[in-house]
C-alpha cells in the first residue's frame, strides 16, 4: 500500500495509467485530483450497486467530466444481497451512527470494489489503483482501515498476471490518515469543485443533502474546520 | 486458509452455513459434495460474467438441483472489461495452453469471485466460503495457487463485520493440492454425478465438449487415471 501522497513510491512515471475509484463524494473527487497531480492518466471507475442514494452516480459523472477523464460505471449485484441501509430501503439511515459498525456499512463493499478495480487495472495494464478510504472519520467501517488496504496489496501481489511478471498493481490510499478538513484543504489547492460532489446518504434525486446523516455532518464539519466555504446543496 | 478436508479447523458444527462457489465444472461439483459431507448447509453461488461457454451455468443449475441446495447466479461485468479468451469471442481458445499464463485466464477473476462470496457470506452470517481452485493441473493461473487463497484469508480476517467481531469467514480450498484423478475419486465416493458437469472451454449450448481444449484434456486424463468411467458428452 502507498498511503503517502508524496513518498517516492507514490510518484508515477508521467503517463502511467491508474484506475481511480470514484463514488461522487468529496473524498474520491479529491483522490482523483491527487492521482492526476501525481502524473497518472486516470480511468475513473464507479459502481451502480443498488445504492438508494443514486444521486452519487450523477455526481461521479460530473466530477469525471469536470476532469475530462475516462469514466466507467459497472453495475454489480451486491445491493441484491442485502444487509445494509445503503442498499435496502427497509433499513432506515439514522441521523447518527452510534456505537460500533454503522448500518450504512455495505458487506464487503470495498473488497468487491478493489477486486473489480484490480481486474480493470490488469486489462488496462495500469500501474496503480487509487481508493479514497479514510480511517479517521469513518472508523466504524472495517474495510476503510490502513491494515485492510495493506492486506489487499498483499493479495494483489499474488493475484494477477502482472504480479507473476514482477509488476503487481500498486494500491494507493492517500487519504487514509487524513482528516476531512485536510482532505478539503488539499482538494481546494488542487482545484476540486466540491459543488459537483454529493456525500449525503439520503440525497434526493437532485443531489440535495439532508444535513442530518453522519455523512452530512462529517462533511459540514470538514468545510468548517478547513475554513473553506461549503458549497453543499441542502434541501430546504 | 483451510486446505485440508479433514483437519479440525475444517470441520463445521453441524448446521453452519457455507457459500460454495459453483462453476458447473468437475472441481466445484466435488467441492460442493465435500462441503455438504463436512456438515455445512450450503448456499451455491455462480456467476454470469459473460463467459462464452455459458453451458457451464446450465451445468451449475443441474449440480445444485441434484444436491437440493439454494443457488444464486449473480451477473457481474468482468467480461465487459475484456482481456480473456473466455469472455472475448475474438480471442480463440487454443487446443493447448502452451507456456506461461494461458489466454483463458480471466483478469482477477477469482479475486472478484471470492470478494462477492465474502459479501454474501457476511449477509448470511455464514462461517465459510468454499472455492474449488486447484494448483496442480492449472499451474498457469496466478489466482489458483495456495498462497493466493492464504492471502485472501488474511484479507477476510480484516474486511468484514464478522472479522471485527472475532469470527472472520473461513476460506476453504480443499482441492488446492489434489490431482484431477484424486478429485474424481473423492467425488465418486461422495456420489457426485459427473454427467451433470461441463468442463470444456468451448462447450456447445447443449453442454457437449470439444475433446481438444486444455480443460477437456485434463478432465479426460483425470477420469482415465482415476479408473472411473468418463460420462462426458462429446460432440460427434
């Protein structure tokens, strides 16, 4: 895993390809800007997985278009497996997550996302996969921890043709130890237009946020702490 | 990873659930029989991933029905990513694979399959995932090696709610070090009806085999070495 945004292992030879997981939220928009700034030719990858907050896919399209990068949206059936408030309308998203792993956790989601990103990276002969996991603000998600990303790197070191040939895909998680405010500051320096992004778990079809769920609260707090104007569209 | 079929770690408490990856081939039909014999309540999982040899999904349905187990087929988009003779009709399946990783290798396929099996296992609160990888006959596939399965176990130990709660899903690969003949002997003891299975990479829509591709040759050799009558349906 390459968690640093500045270490030499994270610097690409200009023109190397990267697959960047793009949800349409604040974190992944910043991630894409970081990967581009490091010199990668980025291929953005989003998933239609039955998320009830489908406004995030529209946001992902806006972010990719704004950066003029190739963007694929793959439809995957993890929502049909159930087990999460983000994919099952009968499980309400609470205002606050409370103790332990939140009901918004989607079983094995980042494992599935990274597996498919690895597959595309292998086909593209890409050097890296970027994932915008963040351990600080969402410490309840098991698959957002640095040790999870490191374990996926170990798997990628064995899983593919590229690995056997001595050049496994590198898994980059540059946001993993950043606070929300640090992410927003970095993205702002890199010219990210956060008005294109949607973080709310209960966003309406126009992408307007509820202002009350965990994702909204972390986001608003991040803008406030970063001293950056919050461009979020809230419902009246 | 639990590669043994008899070690204590592999013995379930009767009634534990398992997700069993079922391709419709000889190996996974044997795998399902082994998991059932170990006392697991099995949930079979197959993937429609754009494989050109779709007869294997019909075979998977027959195998699951024969064992009277729950069976899900998930449609996943790895075929659309390209890069394999098994998903791209413009890349012919050769009679023999030759040196190195065969063109029938599908990029990161087993990583994706295991990720989705892990997701379903988590939703079901299953104890184990069974995968029928085999390192001996298909040594060219990077994601059929024991070290790959062990790395996925390390990932599963971190990835899920179950893992955080101290009971990560166990990844079982009981066939990994068995020869094809050993697999056939074991399945025959367990009552597997191999006439339901299809191994051929170029099977026609009725499931009849070509007799010439690597998969057909390994299968025929296996029956011959096991001294078991080969029930494969070949094209005239």
